[in-house]
């Protein structure tokens, strides 16, 4: 092909979200055909198998890339000569690679030489004008704005149209790419001098486009301060979310996945659930006209609206307590109830670190809880109660009894220090060996649990929350204990983004769905 073959054209990047529901050759080739029928003249495709599949399905130019996560270099796009060879063999017409001035396994000049040796064209993915200058000096055919905003610092919202114009002073063969999400932005790039414009997520990543619309709509409803339902308009947030834990209870007004007001009180363990609910109703009485449903998240097992403790040491309650029935009578509004960690898992899946991908959530606090979202569905019942699993020995205590905050405090006392979990973490950060050993042992057990979870469920991420899980340095210790695990078997660990609000946000959303 010649460079002018893609002049004045739209190029569609057919790159599904890795691990997402459309991450297959069938969808990639489907996206490619649909894009060409609508007027695209070329494609940008990631991975050798997907390039090969597309080559069999279409006859237009293909820009091929390979993405890798390297431990010794920040370069991700086509870093190796072997990648160039494989893409050329698969049928790519143009081979793109990272051309930034960073530590890299192979010089740009070597990549250009390898591409040219196979009679293919080259595209340099650049972050700035200097990258483009160096790439053109090395003999590349096209320069792109692909990596502008992705080499450090916060990611910008808009495409770098100014860089398109600057590159146009160096060469007419500029390809605009990166964060082009609307026809107006694509047209602006063309007017700035791009010979072609690449659009990806806005066309072929349903997850990303949906999240943009979802966020825009949620913000609009929040700005209105109201939600229209069948019947009258109810002002303000619509759900009262309650999270009853072993040490504290939170009540919050939640709308659109956001907490607008909250209050936290200690859980008076000795008084029991009737008193807890009555006190909550009293402390939230000023909000009574601002919500129409109640969602309650609790530690333990919830089945058919009835609540039972699985580990009374975490929070003792009467067995089979009629939680939904009592709460409905006290608040005078519809109530639904879920396990607290399962509710938090749903919150992180919908609005936090899960990003709409299948996850396992672990909360490490007074005890250890968990939740599983599989194929977009929250598993209920006993699913996710990881803190209660036991070893092969029949007399071994539940995992949380040798890992969680209560255990950390008990180990401190055995070591001769009267300290709660927070104090132990503080002393560990100061370098006190006895405290560091306790925290490390807890982290080691959680690391083993995470590895087992990965083998059982193979989630996209394991999201860690809770006061212990989110304590400074804890997640790093867990990762350190997994450092010798092969990459394919190692879990992707992420800190919970919703932090202490995950439970109330998740149960509020579930309450809406439970209508």
C-alpha cells in the first residue's frame, strides 16, 4: 500500500476491552465489517491473532499493534522486533509502535528497519512534538498523537488537537488518535491538518461509551436534585443506605451511586438489632421525607429477609432475626437487606474499582467478608464468606480469626502491647519489628486467600476494602507475598475506590433494583 491510501479518511480502532464480553475474534471482525460499511477506510487492530482474523475478513489497510505490560520498561505498544515480525506475517499493512523517549527494549530505529525489511509502512505513536521529530528522523511514514497525555500525570479529557497542528508543520502524514469521542472532535482534528483520524472507544468499546453516558445522566439527575418516578416527584436522594458492622454503623442518603449525606455511630453490640434499628430511625428522622426506600447491609447471612450470624464473634444477633420485617415497620417504607460485603462488592462493581468487570471483593476489617460478581450478577447466600473458610484441619478456626483486626489486636496483647489494629499499623510503619511481623502475617494469609480465589473464580480483579485492607502499606504487603506467583496465576489486586461507602452505595443500588 501507499501512504495516500489512507489520506483524508476515518480509521476505526477495533480494540475491545481486554477480558470484556466482546474480547473475541468474532466481535473484532464484526466491528471491522460494520465500520467499513459505514465509511471507514482503514482499521487499527491489537494483537497478532486479531490482525490475522481481520485480514481474512477485510481487504482495507490494517494498522497492527501488540500491547505488552513490561516490568523493565513503560513502553507497551509493539516493544519487540518479534512483535513486528508477527504482525507483518499476520497481514498488517502498517505497523505502529511506541516512539516516546523512554526506557525501551528496542530502539525506534531498529523497529523502523525491521518494518521496512518486510515492505510494510510504519506509524510512530508519539506523546509530543519532539517524539515526532525523532521518529521522522528515523524514517517513519506516519506520526500519530496516540500517546499524548499517557506518559505521566493526570490523563486529559480532550484530544490533543494542538499537537496535531504542530506535527503538521513537520509532515503531511499526521494521524490524529487519542480521546476522540465525538464527530465534532474528529472534524477538529481533520481541520488541524491530520491526514487521517483514528476513533476507537467511542465506536467499538461499548463499556466505555456506556460509562460516559451513564456518568453524564447521573450528574444531570444529581444536579436536578430530584428523580421522577411513576407518580409524584420525590425531591433529593431516593434511598437510605444502612451498613451495620461489628464496630460501627453508617446511615447515608444515596443517589446515583453517590453519598450526599452520612452519619456514623458505634454499634452498641450489647443492645441488639431492635435497639440498633430504633436508634437509626431516630438519628435519621430529619431525612424521612428525602428517601422512599431503605437498603440495609449487615454482617452475616441474609436469607428471605431474615438475618443470622455466621461468626458471633464478629457481631452476635438472635438467629433468624426478621430484619426486613422489623425495619419496614420502624421506617414505614419498603426495605431490602443484603450481606454487607456482598453489597460492597456490588457497589465496587457498579461504581468503583470493578469498572463493570467481574470481580471478587474482600473486606478486611473486624472480620473478613467477601462478595462475588460473576457475569454481571451478584452471588448471594453463603457465596463470598471467605472469612469463615477453614484449613484442612477440622479443628482450625475460621480464617478471619487469625487474620482480621480482632486477631491483630490480640496478637499485640500477646506480645505485651495493649494496642488496637490501628495502633499496630502505626507502629509497623514506624519500623517496630513486633508490629511489622503481625501485619505481615495477616497479609500473608490474605495473599494465600487471594491466590486461591484466583484459582477458583479467575476474576478480572480482586478488590480489597475494609479498615485493615485499606490501611497504609497493607495492600503492598499482600502483593509482596504474591511476588513469586507466575503472572498468569497471580491475581490483579485493586484498592476499593468507594472506601467506607461501598456498602451503603451498593445496598442502595440493590434496593432500587429490588422494586
